[in-house]
C-alpha cells in the first residue's frame, strides 16, 4: 500500500508562513478586546428583568442608574399609576467569550421590557360606589366628569362645585363627595376642602409599590370634620346674596370613592359610566295609601299596571281593600345618583282662605248649606322649593305680601251620623225587585223564606203602625230619626206595638204568607217624604 506524500513547493511555504503571522496578529489584537467583556476573573454580569435576560455588562454599578432612567421614562409616558412590582437581578457569568452593553443601550433594553410589563399590568383606577351600585373609572378626571355630568343637569349655571374629601371613618385612600357653592368657596380665606385625590393621582405616575406609597405620603389631604362643615355653612349663609335662584344642591346618596388596581378591561369608559349613573331605572319604594286610593289609582299614577303592582306585593290580589295608612310597594324610575336641590322663587298668585264651618247638631252629616261664597285673595310669596331630580317634593313659604285679602267660604253642616239600613232577615232568596210587575209598580223588594223566619228592624226608630194593613197582611211600619220610614209586610206574627222604640237589628216579627201573597216571603219598603224608593240603594 502506497502512502501519498505531501510536498510543499516554494510558493506554498510562503502562503503558510503568511497565514501563521496573520493568525498570531489577530490573537494578539483580540485578547484586549475580549478582556473588555470580562469582569475580574474573566467574567461579566447578566441583567434579568421579569425573568428575562435583557443584557449584560462588565460593571454592575451602571445597572441601577439604567433601571431608574428607564422607569422614569415609563412614568412620563404612562397615564396614571400602574401596579407592576418589577425589580432587576444581576447574575455573574464566568465566560471567556460574550458581548456587553454600554449604559445607554442597557437603558433602552430595560425600557423596552418595562413597556411590555406595563402593557399587561394592573392599572390604578377608582371605584365609585353609590349604595349597591359600583362603577370603575380609569382616572380622577373621569370621576369628576361623571359627578359633574350628574350635577350639571340641575345646575346649568355651574353655581356649585364638587370637592373630593378623605373619609376620616374609613381606611386610607377612601374618599367621599362634598358639594359647595362657588360663593362659599370664594368667600372663604382658605379652602376648607382640598381635593387630595387629585394630588395623589398626579403624583402616582411611576411603577411599583414604592411609588404609590411615596406619592400618598407626599400628598397632604385635609379631612373635613363636623366643625369644618358647620363653619363653612355659617360662612355660606353670611355670604349668600338674597334673591331668587338655586340655594343649595347635594347628592341624595352617599358617594364613596376608593383607589384600586384593575386590569384594563374592568374600567368603564367615561361616556358609558355617565349613562349608567344618570339614566332612570326602576326602584322599589314604599307608598302610604291615601284616602280615595284604589289599586288602579295607585298603579296608574306611578306608571304601572295593576298586575305589576300586585306582583310586587305578596298576598295582595284584585279584591284587596285598601285603607288610608296602609303601605304598598311600588316602583319609581330613578337614576343611580339623585340630585336634591333647593330653589328660592318669588311669584304672585291668587289664593283662598280656609273654609269656615258652622256646626248644626240637628242636621245629619249628609246635609250642608253654603252660607257665604268664597272670593280669592291675591299675594306675593317667596318660597323655598325642594326638588329631587327636578321633581318638586315640597314648598315652604318664607315671605308673603298680601295685596288682597280673601273672603272665606262659610258652610253650615250637620253633625249627626245618619242612620243606616240593613237587610231585615238573614238569608232568604231574592225574588222580586223595585219595578213594574203584573201591570203595576212593585214598591219594595221581596225575599222568599220559610214561615217563622226572624224579621229585624232595618234601622232604629219608633213603631208607628203594627197590625193588619190591607194587602200587606200583618204589617209593621217604623219611623226613623232622619224622617224616613221602613215597612215590613206579609208577617205571620208581630212582636212589637205602636209607640214602641226599637233598635237596629232588633227582632220585631216573624215572616209569613198573609195578605196578598203568592208564597211565604218578606216584603220590605223604604219610604222617603211619603213615597217608596228602591231599598237596595239605601241599604248598607
């Protein structure tokens, strides 16, 4: 087996020598460059942020400054505070070969990674709570926009301003709302209420818990005490200008504002939040029944159907009788946040004096006579009108100038309770009414019943007739205190006598089939001014 020998000619030798010299030169030049990538002991440092290596440096002292510069840059570009607890880590790496960064490049790399973290981090937001309703807003300005949108519907001239105050009874970063007039704010030498939350919102623009704590510590908020409110109220009263107009405005519900950190999809856009807070929604309320109220009257006056109101009131049906003072549940349209206002208004109007009455103990309460007709007076009044969401709830007159005195109406009225009339028997079968029958007028009503059924006085009075009375057979006639009479016919037995006084419901006879009768029954009449009337219209 032959071995193939390799020979170098002169030209090959020269190429080989040149290559050797070039390699040695590169090695001599490369050693200092590689040295710049090493720390002591031929190593360098990797910078890790949020679990990701973002760069490497030879000198670890430059990392802290690069991190602070990147975070400051994020703070300037990020609206509001972001909850992102991000720190860096340094790991010493013993390597011969590796690339390192200059401080500016490292700052850019850290900034880029922080931007990625901020994009997915929870952001500072404000929870606005109104009773059981809560809406999450992205900034302090959003909170104020929602509150002012609610207020401005009833304060078109912007006479009142909204202040955010810390709640002394609650934990840190919980606030309430106070509404005050512009005049009161201008009159006070120092503002009683400082919107501390605004300062916090402006200061908290960094990343991490350290920034939040430091911002809160650096912002001074003033808690409103009862004494502060009283002093402000007194100053407001002194500074108020007399005359018509809006005197006070406040939210009907307590508004609480709390800082929180939420993801972006939990924040409600401002326009949507305003709609949620200001639009009317059905809310249950208790209504006290007034005289003359019925189920349909109450339902119609509140925009409900009777069926809807019955569904709100368990145990109530269409046959339920309502009495004054009863309480029923109704629904009324109201926004989540209501506004209460007090306006002062001066106006002229006709008015009437209270009706005067003359009592007559000889008359029944059903009888009245007008003794003097009313004449309207005229006056100028100044009133404080309280409204809720623009609907008047009360009106208090605080001043009056009478231009013409009214003439009162005078009415004479009876005081005696008129008698009532009851059915003269228990049970029985109604057989004939007050109408024409068999060619002539049937002047009473009939109930068929067995002979011997008890007949009672329909109303208390005096017996004026007791005995046989023509076609009525055995008959009783009573005269009552109102001048009316009642008659009971076709009796089998009479139990009273003329001149005797009887009480309502007292047994006076037994039913029968006497006189002009076609069968056992009771014939009953009511006589007014000598003429029979339909008894069914007067019986209780």
